């Protein structure tokens, strides 16, 4: 075990040493000594030394106010550096030896051969492969873009240091560069000073594409092609598009007043500008490389008879097109109202000349040249199109109903919001089939309704391939879906946009099948959607509503029911998964999560949100992104070629019991315990989170509301800070113990062995339990919670201990995460640095809450601890 992690520990030690030198140079020996004392005490306390734990608490309590910020920043930086070393470890040259993991696709093909899957079926599954990752700006990515770029460069240095033939001079140079980068990080702001705008978030998303995905996608496709060619005898078609991207950044207006139609328009322009800019760099590189003179007659016709270097001549035409496009889009982004349209509008304008060059090179015996940078450019055209990422629009269902209600009142035909569901459906279907316009020219809607209509007009003015889906959050009924289709039609939208209901509460998940059945029973609707339906499954709000066990089962059954009804109706169903990074929001290791879904649920491929800080952890570096895409591809292929078993009836029956008992246990605390809300507010930094400039969206839908109005993300985020991580486990272990007490242990063990859905749930709980820390949670209570509320914290911690025993008992395991030693080691490494930050945060919360006046220095230190703990916990939101 130690040998496996020797390289990782060595890197962590080296980075820590260089950070120590930086701290000493910047803040002197006293601060460095404090930091080192706290680090050593934390390490000893983690090993079980209670006396050193008490010393650690006293050391932090006695820090002066002016010492708190540099000490907090030190541990924040330790964690950032540990994370980058940890992440690098998974992609290092020896990662297979370190982690014992072979290439995910190689493992899959060995499994397919073992299970005698036919070559024809395997090839068809590869051709149907469809991975769509949707980048979202949920406010958990607290690391600034400046710092992220800095960490990427540190990663490159670690890669250089791994070269075995590095001279002592080269090693010294690389270490000096590392020290410079660490010093840059130390002397820069760790977190943002101002809340990002939706445009800032979109730019952050485009930076992920530019710095990582632009390189990763063609490399992944090259590796995928090599794998399937070696195992199946034929490669990917040249125009294959197995991976592509969408985004919510600048389109997600659900509860975010800062995302307006003008912001959406600007993001769409910026997305096209960035795409053209990236393609221009590719084209310039190709022009410098493709100096060949021999070509086919077809390419000669494109280049012109007089051109000596035909490939360059054709590519210069593409360069001119891209440069004109950039100039026009740049003018529009700077507020110039130009009537002229940017010349690059369709994918074929890039594909056709590039593909002509590709064919010519192959036909003239220069295939090895064609399959280099030119092939990469062609792959990018298919993956990114002319818009870079497709934009999803998301809006809450009540906003559409409000627009129609205001309209029907103006027309004098009643109040749409007061109508029955059947009356709404009759009105909507009638208007959707009508040839006349519905919106009166002299109607002056309210500002909120006008914004909904202006958004629809923005959609209507853009080409269809600029958008992914129109997602309706808090969708409850069939009329919620038809309402959006009608508003788009009345706004002049000339194409069918994919309108996607998002079912996110327990009741809505349970009703999802009946809503879709009702829609498919409407002939006009079926014709309208052209037999293609997208449905989004909500993980965040369902877990916040009912707890993780009940939510997980409701999501599974909803997917099953939707797959069945769409299969019966010959509808192509795309399930869109609204997963977050945290377990409480559906987060789980991608491979395991996908293989735990119901059979046939990945038939149309995968559409899934990549949220917050998980974008950086899974896609932020090209090599990491390639690994992530391999995991997604192999899991989808395996799920479709070797589907998981249909659950036995007795498994289903027991899951119903587990779901009901866990939901009741969860709600008994969150809704039924009178002390819960005041305890939550005192024991976590929930109130202080509003001060942290995370995302552009407010933390609450209703600023005056309580926990019920708190968004799922800050709800999870708050509990992860004090290490109780309550929403990610509450109710689940209690339900398992209840079933054991009722005599179902053998059946639970069978479900754990044979049913991926259930075993993945328990694996997720294990990870949560490992990240929980009873001592830290208890310390927050002692320092921050009034004595009358502390018994509730003790009850919750007692329950947590019982739950851990119940899960380990069913799994027949002695320790948490013993089947995932790498994951366990990764958490253990970070904990040495997270716990001092927890102690610092509790102290800072105590001091700021005791003070009658705001202290900017204390508040800054508090923000640093929040950021640091989030970095240490990783899947915080």
C-alpha cells in the first residue's frame, strides 16, 4: 500500500516544503512556526493522540486576529497543492502501477469477449455512443480562474519532474519554477472579492473548453478509435460525434434574476466568437504544415488551377471566413448594432473544405499526414460545431404559467392559472394547432412576463444547433411542457426545440410516468416532438425533499417507468441526469453510477450535468478529461451491451420499505424536529455563506424563507463545512437497520452482492461516512451552539455511528471504503489539512458572531476557511 502512494506522498511533501519556504519569506518565522505546529498536532490528532487534539484546539483559540488569515491561507494552499498532486497521481506515467487500474475500454472489451458479445452488436453500440456533458455554473467552484491556471502549470511541473532522465540542472530549474508558481498563488487572492456575473461564469466554462477539452476530445477519440479497431476490426467513422457539450452558463435563469435575455444573447455571441478563435488557431497551424503540392482533381477545383500549394489555398479561404466572423462578432460584442451577419453560420462551412483536404491526402498516399492535426480539426468540428457548446435554457414552470395567465386575462378569456389541467391542455393544444397569432400587438406585459417572451424571441432568432434543450424546472404537469412549446411558437421559433421537463421532488418523480403518458396521448404533441422526448431527472431537490435513500429509489423507478412507456409508444427517450458533485445531490463515481441505472436507461446515450468544482476535478486537465471520457464511454457501452439485472420482486418490495422508513426518518428530523432549524443555523456557516462570492445565483429562491427555500446546493454545502454532511446520509442507515431488525439481513446482503443499484448506494454512503468527522462536528457544537440545542447534535452523531455499523454489517466489511483503498488514502491525505481549517472556521464563526461590528479581516479569514474546506471535501455541491 505504502509503495503505491510513495510518489504521491513525495510530491505532497515537496509541494508542502516549497509552500513553507514561501510562507517564511512572505510572513516570517513566527507564522511558519505556527503553521508547522498546527500541522504536526493535526497529524498526531488524526493518529488518535487526544492530548495533541486538545493542544491543537488551544493553539487555534490563542491565535491573534492578525494571525488567523495567514494561517487559514496556509492550510487552504496546502489543500490546493495536495489536490493537484492527488489529481496528477491518477494520470502520471505510472498510474496503472499506482492504482492498479487498466484502461477502462480495454477492461470492457475483455469483458465483452468473455461474455461472448457479438462483434456486430458491439460495433453498433459504439456507433450509437452518445455522451453529452452539460457544464453548469452552480456556485460550488470557489477557486478563481487565476488560481486554476496556476494549478495547471504546477501539474505540468510535476509531469516534468517524473522524467527519469532529468539532469540535476533541469530538476533544479523545474523546482525553481514550482516555487515561483506557489509564491504567485500565495501572493494572490485565494477567492474572488466580487460575486461573478453570469457572463463571468460563461467565460470560465469557455476557458475549460480552451484549456482542456479542445485538446482532450480529439485525443480521446484517437484512443477510442485505436481501441475499437484493435478489438472489433473497424474504427470510428470520420464524422462520428460520440462526445459533445452543452452549457447552462448564461442560460439558467431559474431563480437567477441576473440571467436576462440580453445576457443570453451576449453569451451566445461570445460562444461563437470563442469557437471561431479556436478554429482559427487550428487553421493557422494546418496552413503552416500542409505545404504539399500533390492533390486530387476535386481539391484542385476547390483551390484553383494556378495554386501551387492547393491545401494551403483552400485553408486560407477558411482562415478568411473565420477572421471575418471574428471581426463582426467582436463588433457586436462591443455594442455596435451591425445589420450584417457573421459569415460562419453552419458546420459544413468548416467541414467541407477540411474533409476535401483529408480525402485528397489519403487518395494521394499521404494518409499519415491526414490523420494528424487535420483529423483532430475534423473531430473538433463535429464535437464543438460553430457554437463551441450548445446553450440550454432553464426556467421555472410558474414563470411560463404567469405569462399565459397575464395574457388570458388581457384577452378577457379568464385566468389561465385558475383553470383545471384539462382546460389548460385544451387551450394549449388548440392554440398550438392554430394558424393565427395569439399575442396581441398592443399588449404591454409586465416586466417579468416580458423577460420570458424576450428570451423566447432570442431562441427564435438563433439557429437550432445553438441550443441544447429548454429545461422546465419544477415541472409538475403536461401543461407545463405544452406552455413552453406555445410560447416558443408565438415568439416565431421556426424549429422544434427540445423541451425537457425536470422532475425533481419526490411527488414529481413518482408522477413523471403519468405526465409523459398524458403528453404522448396528444396526437399534435407526438407530431410536434417527432418521436423524440427528453426528460430530466432531478437529484438535488428530491434528496433535499426526502433524503438520499428515498430519492435514489424514486429516481430509479421514474427512469424505469419512463423507459417502459416510451418503448411502448416507440418514442426515443433521452434521460438527462441532473447530478451534482455531492452524494446528497446524486454524485457518485461516474462508472459505478451509470452501471447502477435501470436496464435500457442509457439506450439513447448519456446527458448529464457536470457541476461546480467537479468540472475542474473531472475535466480541468486534458489527461484527466480523457480518463473521464473513457470512463463514461466504457460505462455506457457496458450498460447497453451487458445490462444490469432486472431487480427481483423481493428486492423491489424491500426497497419500498427502505424508501418509506428512510424518508420518514429524514423528515422527522428536518421537518418535524422543532430545534432543527436553529441548530442548523448555529452549527453550520449557513448564514455566513451568503457573504461568499460563489456563483451569480442567490442562495435562496425566497430571501425571506427558511430551510425549505434554501437551494439544494447551499443546503449540502453548509453541512459539509462542519463535517456532519447530514443530508447525504440521514435516514438511509436507519432504514437498513430497521430491515435487519425485521429479519431481512440475508436479502439485504443478496441485494448488495447482485444488484448494482443497491451496492452503489451503499458505496456512496461509505464515502460520505469517511468524510464525516464526529469530533469536528462536536467541536462546532461546543464552540457555536447554545447548550439547549446541543442534545440534537449528540442525537445525530449517535445515529451516524449506528448507521455506519448497519451498513458495514450488511456489506460484511470491517472498515469503511476497504474496497476503494485509493479513495480512502486520498481522503486521509487531505484530512490532515482540512481539520485545522475546521477548527479555524469554528473559532472565526465564534469571534464574528460575538462581535457587534463587522471585522473585514476576520470575514476574509472565514471565507478562506470555507474555500479551503470545500477544496478538502471536494464533492461539496
